[in-house]
């Protein structure tokens, strides 16, 4: 699925094309927030590793004020990366990833100080990379005064983390896979619909960093899972189903499609070699509990990304009931105040 051998475009090429004619002299500072997003139809698999181009389109909903705030300012010759108030060693995985992304934009010899604050667990399947890189690119836009269009910000955010292209928007967002080798037609677009009564409950099984990162797990799945060949057809069927459910505010239709899509994605991972298994025993227990509650007449479904944590989908009328069934449930109203 990797189209990199045919595509000669690099991340630097895309950045150069988007920033052509714009200044590269930083101001005093830039600061921005971006929400985390949870895919209802998942992104899993790349057709180009260099440019983070997906095999399929995907569709998500943002998590309101849960996400990442990033402040960036010019510093000495070396980058300083601070996460949630703690300065990270330059050789840590997060700091290396941030610095590699900044290399695409930095003037010769310039270093930056990046202060990132996540209101969700980092690298635990809550899309912190998505909100982090979306916030970082918005902060860079402010620092350098580029005044880019949101579509351009989406493309630049995608170069840092694929799902980050969706976090430049709020609400329901679709990432169009595109077909162009250079990826200039692969970006996110917001859906016009809102759903004020929709709720998402975060079930935190573990906030620890994943043993297998999403990028590595995705690559292994694409290269070794015999089930992956069916994944594009699954997404092609689920996307219009979710769009229609959103348009009609048909909750059961939305929940069935989202839960089925998440389970299908994890099935492709489990069939990879070595298997990519993010589930913990507690994850399975929550899945079983959701099925039991639904059988008892409570309208609740789940979705799950590359991590052990689950996100419950339900409506406002059932918020109290779900809170009683799941201790410590963190409820998010994507379209609420």
C-alpha cells in the first residue's frame, strides 16, 4: 500500500509549495489549541508513508475542549520541548518527533521552545498526536504570520500525524483520502451537521504509553494481515452509513456502524504477524458490559482506537444511567457549551 516508491514528493516539497512567497521570520510567540478527535470510521493504513496519505477516507467527531494547547517561541540553537510542565530529554520519542517536524519550517540555525499541554492521556489511544500536531501547526501559523487557509493547515498537520488533519476543525470532520501522488487533495473538511444531544464517554483503562505505537502497528497490519485486503471495502460501506446517520440523527444507525468499524479495524490488527493487540482484559470486560446493557434496552455503543481505552457513544437522555454503570466515566458533549 506504500506509494512512496512512485511518489518523489517529500514533506519539504509540500511545505515549500504551501509556504511559497510567505515570510520565514518568526515573531515573538504563537499559541493555539486544537481538539482531539475520535474517528467513527477509522483511518488505518497508508498508501504513502512519507506524506501520511491514507488508503481510505475517514470520519471523526471532535472532543470539545479536550485536546492540546501548544505555545511556541524562538529559543537558542537547540529545541526545548516541554510536555505538561515537564522538560523532556532531547532523545525522548516525543521530543524527537516534534523536532523532526519543526525541521520542515525552521530558519537555518534556529531553535524553538515548545510548551505542550494535553488534557487527555498522551500516546494511549486518545488521539493526543492528532490534537498536538494540529495545535502546533496553528501555533506556527501564528508565530510566522502566514495566515494560511484551513485546508492548507490541514495538509501541513497531516505531515506530522495523519489524524491531525481532522483536528484543525471541530465537530464532525471527514478526511478525504484523495488520489493525487503529492497528496494535495488529501485533507479534512467539516460536515455542516451538528448533534447537540450526542455524548461520548471516555473509559480510561490505562493512560500509559502504548508498547506499539499507532504508526508501527498500522504498518505491520498493512504488510502482514491477510484480513487487511477487506478493510477498504468495509470503510467504503461504513462511510455513507455514518454520513446518513448523522444527517438523520439516527443514533442506533450511527452506533452500529461505528462499533462495527472499530471491531473490524482491530480484527485486521489481531490477524497481523506478530499480532497487534491493544486490548487489555479490562477492555474486553467493558465491551461485554456495553453489549449486556444494550440487550437490556440502554442505547449505548462503543468505539476504540489504537489503545486499550474505549469511548462510549450515547445520547444526553442516557447520560445519568451510563454514569451509574461506569464509575469515573468522563462525558464529553462534542456540540455542547
